[in-house]
């Protein structure tokens, strides 16, 4: 079996935005090969928080991240994409008009164009500077929520002030005995609606309590099981919370890895693109989703979905030797199977 294949478009990243790019390319008659370092499709939605509720997907007042991936997978089935999982795109070169991507398993894929939908790149949790933290990890300290019911009847400290901290505080308050939300500022960096829901729970329910401005100070427990956590304010006042679980949700640190070596314009770990097409400084190479940057970019899944459509339309002439694309609405053309 040859280790070299040819397709219309290579998509790097099998998260929700990459999957929707498969759909958009498929609707324009373009075949796709998809590369991802994870074992399963879905990116962070599947690997980190499949049960996390998402509230800003059109037509879904609320949808779990894992269910969203299931729906996207169903949507792209007519186009039969080829997935290269558990491998990374290690090189991206231009040979004439073709783009050539080589993976960490030696697979060489030739295509008319490439769409980079690699999210934030390779990621890992930002960890708090606490003594003996590793002793508790994966036992009573967790950096993600895979299954909400795993936290049923627990007493939890959620540390952080961003979307993940606020969203999980609201969700877990429905199953945990107690959720303490610890943040070093009085203001939270999340959507106003979710912040309002969290404060409403703080006011009207015993299940959730917001404690600001506080920071984590010390963990207490034995054999990896937390028994309490000390928190401290800016006046050095210490409180001890009797809890059995800590969720430090300080975001993810990311590394672009091989992408840094592809000659793309990169700024602050993001790939700069034309906001009207999502094309990079290299012809035929596009970037969409969280990895793409331009002025006033909104880091939302729905923004990535829009970028997937723009990139698919802009990549069409590269795939079909300059052929002009005549736009049609999906309601007119239907699903075009290859």
C-alpha cells in the first residue's frame, strides 16, 4: 500500500471547526483528508469535556460538546472524509501548485490546498503553584470534567474566572453537594448570561458559593484524597474549606509545534490570516478557528464555523485550477455526494 495519497483538501485538526470544514468542502465537491494527533475526532470537545454544555450554537439552546461532535460527524458522512488519527502534520511544503503534507507516521498527502484548524495547537492545563499538587492529580484534583456524574455529591472548589470556571460552576451545582467558586478578582471573564446564572445560584441556592477575591494557598489530605483547602485573600486572611475535590480551571497552555516551521506569519502563537478568506501569507494555505487571528476576532465555535465556509469557498480555485465558483445556497443544491 502506497504511503502517498492525493486529495483535494487536507484539513489539519479534527475538532468541531475542522469537521465543519469537511462539510463545507464536501458541499463544493471537494474531497478531504483530515489529520489529528488525538485518538478520536472532536478535539477538546471530545477529549476534555464531552459533557460540557454549549449555549451559543444556533438552533440549540443547549448542547453537550460530545453531542455536537456526534451531529457534525453525522453531517459529514455523505462526503466520506479520510481520517489520519494519532499522528501530527510535521511538514507542509509547496511543490509547484500542490501542497504536500507529511505526517509523523510518514504518510505524504498531496492536495490543492490546506486548511489548518488546529485549535490552539498542542495543549496542556495551566497548573496552580501548590506544594504536593501531583500527589492529588487524577484522584481529587482534575483539570477537566469528562462526566458530570463523576462529581455527584462532592464538595468542590472551582478555581478560575473564565468561561470554563463559570460554565462548570453552574453545571456542577446541579449534581454536587457544594461548589465553591474561588477567584482572585471580583469580576469574571465569561458570558454575561452565565455569570448572571452563577450569581443567581450564589444568592438563591446553598449549592454554590462565590468567594472573591481569594487564591488557592494549600492543599490538605492523605493518599491523594483532598480533605480541605486553604484559601487566602490579599490581606493574608486564610479560610479553610472542607472539600474533597479541586478543579483548577486556569485555561490551557498551547504550543504550535511544527506549525512554527512552515513559513507562516505567526503572532502571539496564532496564525495571521486575511479575515475575508482566512488565507495565510502562503497561497493555498488557510487557517480557521482558534488558531487563526485577525483584528477583532471573536474566539467562538460559531466564528470558526463561518471561517470554515469562507476558507472552503476561497480554496476552491486552488483545487480546480482557477475555476470560478458559482455560489448556490444549500437549500437550492442539496447535499452533493461525491
